[in-house]
C-alpha cells in the first residue's frame, strides 16, 4: 500500500475515535443550551411531551362519553378554564388529550418519511448516474404537486382516518429528506477518508452506513426536528378540512373546524386549539434553529 493510502487510513482511524465523538456531542449540547432559541424550544417541547405522556394517567378522558349538552358552549370559567364545545365537552381536556394525537402524527411521520428519504438520498448521492437520475426524478414528480393538495388527494382516495393522515403527510415529506441527504452525500463521498475506505476494499454498504451517514447526521437531525412541526401543521390542515382524524377523537385541526360556525359567538373555541398548534409548531421550529447552530461545524471552536 502506498504512503498516501496509509496516511488516508490513519486519517480515517483518527476521525472515528469514540472520545472525539463524545466531545463533539457534549460541545453541541453546551452550545444548544447557550442558545436562546434552543433553550426556549427545548423547554416548550419538553412540556408538550410531558403533557402528552402524562395526560391519560393524570386526567383520564373518554371521547365517546365525555359530553353534556346542558353545558354546551359555556364561556371559560373556573370549572372549564377553556370553556366547552357545542356538545358540552371540556375544551381544556380535549386540547390536552389532542396533544397525544398531534405528537403521535408528528413523530411517526418524521421517523417513517425520514427513514425512506434518507435511504433514497443516500443511494442517489453515493451511486450517482442512473440511480441518482431515477430517484431524483421521482422526487421531482412528487415536488411538482403542491404538498397540501397531494396530501388531500391521498386521503381522499384512501379515506379519512388517523393512519391515512400519517401516510399522506409522510409521502409529501419524503422528497425533502431525500434532497437534503443527497446534497450532503455528494459532498461527503469525495473526502479523503472515504477514498481510503474504498482503497482498502470496504464494501459499499459499510461505506454508506458506517462512514458517510454518521458524518451527515447534523443537517438530518435539524431537518427531522423541523419536520415534526411541519407534520403537525399538515395534519391539522387535513383535520380542518374534515380529511384527518375523525370525531370523536380530539385533534386540534378538527376542533377548529368544528368551531367555525360559532366563531362570532364563541371565539375561544377557535382560539385555544389554534394556540396549541402555534405553540407546538413554534417550539419545534425554535429547537430546530437551536440545533442548526449547535451542530454547525463552522461554529465549533
């Protein structure tokens, strides 16, 4: 083996030292906590997740029986801090339990569409040529349709439900991940330690999943964090149109849609679910901005 190849292998071994990875992660964590966006977003998302996890334990709720027509559209009070809807159901309880539905949609969509998009972008960027052309043209076809219209079309064909909402939002989210990962892989595959791995006979699969993918995680993590907020917003839009999660399951977009006829008389029915959507999406966006700054290698000292 030539001197150049030995130097490249040494550089590869140096990059993969576990201690260095731990120091980079701890450095990123410190910079995330030092960022105002990161701190605020982390607090907001932590509170939201705790509400979603603890709600069924602390405050049980049965959407099929929790109604009282005698208390229909009551204004906010000590008994009902967010008021009641047209069926006399407590709005605060429904919003709290709707957190579980929205977070479930957001996380499932991000992990499923992220996994598919990452694989497609990884293969397209690494192999290039015909593989790249086929995969990226398919992504271009999906991107040619407005995302919300494509999601509506998918749900309209399959029928409105929680599962079909996640499928529709997941499909329209895949091209974003594929394009981001492809652009990163095109850059990483030309680095010296990748050339060194090829020269010593490392398989394509090991190069992609052991050497390229771990060194491409920073922008992927940021994209997935922002993607949770986008998925929740898309699901709320479908729910508002009556194509998302179906009653009586509490979902923020469907709650707003149900309250539109009473907007003038009872504006709180729209305000509180809308604030829940806004604060949750804002929390993920702030956390994504903080992670972008924390994981940017150019900001490391």
